[in-house]
C-alpha cells in the first residue's frame, strides 16, 4: 500500500535545473535531464577504486510501469564488487549498455511515475528490492517469479543501480520505508534480508520451524546477521560460525544459541579424495566440528538446516553436519564455485542441497514488514559519504568491513535523518 503523502512535502521552493549537485534536492517531481553517478565501464574493470568513477550521465525517464526514485541512501553489497571486477561475469555481457551503475539496495522518494503505476505516487518514501522480471510468463503469474526466464537483479544485471542521484525501477520493486529508521538504515538491509528470508522460509517443505537448529555461516555479516534474527522470530535455534573471535559477542548479542570459530577446525576447502589418508585426516576434523555442534544442540542432534554461502571452502562440511532429511541451502560461492561433497552421506541420508536466489516481492514484503514492525534490527555497521563509495567496496573486497551491513549517503546530506522535512532543511544548511 502506498504511503500517505503530506501536502507540505510538496510545498517548498527550489530552482529547476538540468543538473543538481549531490545533496541538492530539486522541486518535488522535477526530473532533471542529467545526474551524477558512480559509473563502471568495461575498460576499467578491476578493484573498486579503479572501476568506479563519478560521471555525469542522463536520467532515465520511467516507462509506463516504472518509477523514478530520488535516492537518499544506498546499501553496499558484493554485487558492486563483482560488477567492478567483472567477475564471475561482466555485467556488460548481460545488459550490453555503455556504462554500468552498481547498487542493488536503496531508500528514497518516488519522484516520477509511469502512466500505468497505481500503487505509488510522487512523494512516497520507499525502499527498493532488487528483483526485476517482465511479468508476462507463467512463473510471474501463479508460479515463482524467481524462476522466470526474464528474472534479473537490478544494479547487477541491469545498468541502472542505486549509486546515482536517481534510479529508475519497476513499480513492483518498491516497498514502504520503515519510518523509524534513518535513510541510511533503511537502505542497507533489503537485499541481504530478503535473500535470508527466502533461504530459511522459501523452499517447501524445508521451511525453518520452531525448535529446529540452523547452522549459519558468516554469522556476523549482512546475510548471517539477518538469518540469526529470522531464526529467532521463527522460534528456531541459530548456531553461528565466525572467523574472528572478536565477532563472538556481536553474534551472541543477536540471539544465537551458540557460536563456533572456524579457525578452531581444519576441514575447509575441497574435500580430499575418498579413502585416501588426506580424506581420513579431513574426516576427523569434520567429526570434531560436528561434535562442537552437538555441544550446543545436544548429543546426536545434527542441524536441520545449513545456511550456506561461502561455497567451495565449506560445502563438504555443510553436507556432512546436516541431519538426515535436512537441507543445505546455498545462495553464493564467496570462497569459490567448485563444490565437493561425499555423495554417500547425501543420498543415503536423503539430504537436500537447494540453490536459492534473492526473493520475490511477497517474500521481500514479508521480510520488510518485520523490519517495519521493529522486530528486526538493520545491523548497520558503517556509513560512507558519497565520495567514498569506491573505498566502501574496497573494504568489502578485502573483508575489512565491520560486522553487519554498510550504507552510503547519496542525496541525504548527513546521517540520522528520518523525515523528508529534516532532510530538506539539512540539505539547505549543508
């Protein structure tokens, strides 16, 4: 449902121009012809500070079912790193555009709407989820839109993401912004939260249930921090895996039942060939890891679900520690894509390995409602100004970022602003 728009939101004076400096707010609904954006070009592929360059580009006008959003803040996630590197694929090989604007998370204000958009109007405050589709096939009409052949991720498989003053998106990507959060807090959570929600609750019959146990890799990161909180809302028990001991307190503070430090074990990487001395050594470490899980869940209680995203370094262990009839659900391969596992434990114990990719609107909206109801914390860790968007991605690439989720300011002139009126005043005083 669209948010009510206050009349006084429209009532302010501002000059109509074709280009505004970052932080300036145009007259409500005035669409300039150009904007500033952090653009990636094919010839600049590389680490973020090489790939990202601030440029002046044209503002894309919304089509009939699209909306133009004035971006207040944006979230930082690995899509931007991948887009800059051109790995595992170049976004230009997907969308064929001249330049690429990364960014798959944002909060902002609806600035213009297509002539067939009815659920949203100019002035609505929104967050944006990153799934796009053409909406005209069977999966989009009665099936699962994430299975549509037209499914794509905004800001990664499309050239017009959130690291710009304006972004043009499909109307179905919009959701109400939690009014108790700042622009930057609102901008940092949607991609990771909705991804975690689908992983835990989107693959019948293995929806996470009260009393079940779930092992969560990368428990202090964006995905992991939401997976723990979602497990708590479902009445399940989260067991978090960390890589640094200084993250233990953060993860336990989110409500994890227990925490394991992967550096205490040595069963990572591709699984050695079965029945070799190397396999025997690896298997002993895997059993040691499983015993540590039992110390939390109770002897003999393997986890009902494994929340996977490292991939190559952890998959073999994940399959082993999952219970009979349980599920390993994976959404990424941040340590590599060549997955190995002992097939005997997969088929004889009838375990399920399930791929998962973002979420459709109903799932994203269910997750967003939990945030709007203050049942989840956005776990925002760091906020960067507009000029430091490349540096924020460098921190993520080098795994130097703090636990939680990062955000960057775009039009919002400073942190802590929660209303348009305060933002307008701060913009004029900047």
